[in-house]
C-alpha cells in the first residue's frame, strides 16, 4: 500500500505571530483590568444590569482615552527623533568634495561613483 503524500509542508504551515494565544479567563481578566473593573467582583457587578452597563461604558471610555494618549505619546517621541539635528558630515571623499556621515556611505560612493580608482 502506498503512503499518501504529505499535505502539510513546512512552508504551508501558519506560524503564529505576536503574543501567544490566551485562555478565555486570562483574556477576560486583562480586559476587565483595562476597563477599571476589579476581576474579583465582576460577577457581583454583572448581577446589577444598569450598574454593569454604566461601568462598562465609563471603563471603555477611559480605556479609549488612555489608548489615544499612548498613541499620541508614541507619535510625539517618533516625531521628536526626526526633528533632532544631525551632526555635520565629517568623512570626505578623497576624489570629490562630497562629505559623508558614515564610512559605509563613503564605500558605496567610491564603488559606484569612482569605480576602479
């Protein structure tokens, strides 16, 4: 009897990206914490439906404000790095007046702009 061909080759498998998968309870706990709900007493709050709705609504609004603030801070840091002034290039090309910040740039320049010299 012939063996069946393998269906799953290494390149066909999906490799999980990012964080590992979480159990439901772990995900629930982190979600409750992010919305400022005490995970130990969430079932008590859930029993009172209007209180639960209010708590979820205010908690999710606070979470969204914090998320936007974190994103804005991250953006500001990135923009600040772009605005920092670079030092003047200090490595001169021996064949032309071009200046470079890094030796890698000089090597590339010499290879393509002044080949054979």
